[in-house]
C-alpha cells in the first residue's frame, strides 16, 4: 500500500523532469550549445523525441552511478544545481543594474540591489553548507568539480566558437537594442541643447551690447526717433526734398532709355516731373496701341 502511494508522485516527478529537461535541451540546441539535431521534433504531435531520449539516458546514468556509489546522492547534486541557478540569477540582476542605466526606477532602486546581494549571500551559504556540513558532502563536491571541469573544457573547445543567438534571443536583444538606441539618442539631444544654450549664454555675457538706432531714412523715422521741433523738422524735410537724387528716362523708338541720375534744383525737379508724366502717358498710349 505504501508503495502504491509513493509511485504516483514519483511518476509525476519523472515526467516533469523529462519535460523540463527536454525544454532546456531544445533551447540549448537552438543556440548551438549542444548538437542541433536535438531540436528536431518528430511524430504526430511534434514531440522532441531526441531530447527526451537524452534526458532519459542521463537520468539512468546518474541513478546507476548512485547505486554503485552509496555515498553519492543525486538529490544533493540536484540541490547544488538549483543553488547555482539562483546565484547566477542574482549575479545577472547585479550585472544589469551596473551596465544598463536605462532600466526603470523600480529595478534600479538600491533596495532591490540590497535584496539581490542578500539573496546571493543566502544561496552561497546554502551551497557551502551542502558541501561542508552534509554527510556526503565530499562525494558531492567531487562530482560537482568533475562536472564543472568537463563543462569548462566543453565551453572553450566547442561552445565558444559555435554559439549563436536563437530566434527568441535575437528578438529580445533587438528589442533591447532599440530601447537603448532611443535612450542614447534622446540623451545626446538633451546634451546638445544644453551645450548650445550654455554657449549662447556665454556669448551674450561676453559680447558688449551696442544700442542700435534705425537710420533716418524718412521724415517719419526722424520724427519717431529724434523728435526735433516743428520748425526744424520742416527745414529738414525741405532740404531733403531739394537734395533728392532724381532718376530720369526718355522714350526713343518705343524703348525706355534711362538718364544718369544727378542732383537737381527745385525748378529742374519740377520740369523733370512734368517730363516723367508725359513719358508715362506716352507709354500707356503705346501699350494701348
């Protein structure tokens, strides 16, 4: 009866282990960390048959080794791998906090950093206690050392050159790259605007201000800016009228021929005005004809 009660949780545990391990192998095969043939799906429901077979072989191998070496417990190895995973997650969060400054405030708060450090210390202490205080800690430490050495050699001889990004990783990295590019572009624009404003402020402080007065181009501008008395204003206007430069023209053979401008007297100016009126009238008649 007791065996019947324990066999069902054990069967569910084995199935869960096979499913999760096959998913991990599929992701590693997509990134070329292991052989790419493991990501192939077969049969009607597109099941990862090869990944399931590899996981089953690995499970049987560790179970056989545990049966021949009584001091080795697979449970201690599984707990050590779980502690490795938790410590790696804490270190990954600290790396993101240090290298990526554009994260949200909730992720960049010092409280979250303190919690990540505290969690890392807890998991590290658990790992040390598993190796030092457990009854079979020496055997577990030896197995972990052998596995880490094999994984290191495998990384430097195969994974370092063959590793590629999978489709899911490429999409995630592209999204992160776009976010980082937009953030850097906005920051550069803000710095440029700040530099331009500071340069304009320094230039305005160093350049002496010269009061600018508009030129007295007409009697109206003179009245607006100089405000002379009324008799003097009339004298100025009359003198300007008498010294204006006239531009004359004549019409010869239907063509307008300009005459060089000269300073004229008031009498000659009136004669030129009459001549200009007659010339304009003749131009209108020629146009009508």
